[in-house]
C-alpha cells in the first residue's frame, strides 16, 4: 500500500542546503508537485501542531529564495543534499 511518506522519500526529503529561516518547506513541495504525488488538502480535517522554537535569522532568505526558484525552474524532483545522506548505504 502506498504511504504518503513514500512520496517524501522519492524526492529525497528536505533539502539540507537551506540555512536559517525561509522556504525550506516550500522547496520539497515544489519537488513533490513535479512528480506524480497526489496533493491532499486536509484543512479542517487534521490537527496541526507547530513546535515553538527561538526565532531564527532571516539573513539567508535571499539564498533560500534562489534554491526555491532553481527547483521550480529546473522542474526538480530530487535534491542532492537530503534524506539519503542519513540512510544506510545499500
């Protein structure tokens, strides 16, 4: 059975090239949209929690914007610096 986590694995998870605040959640969404992943809108149907954390610097926002724009322009479906760096080698 297909699991939503399978989709995140297929695009190599979150891109660890992002630093500081901004766009780190949008970029994997772009890569997912560039695959055959099905979007499920759960507003009003799911509970969402945000973990409090201290504010993070937004100094790298322009660089993060560039990473996001690059993923969109290239129609990326994979990032090099992602989940596979943390998985055992096959």
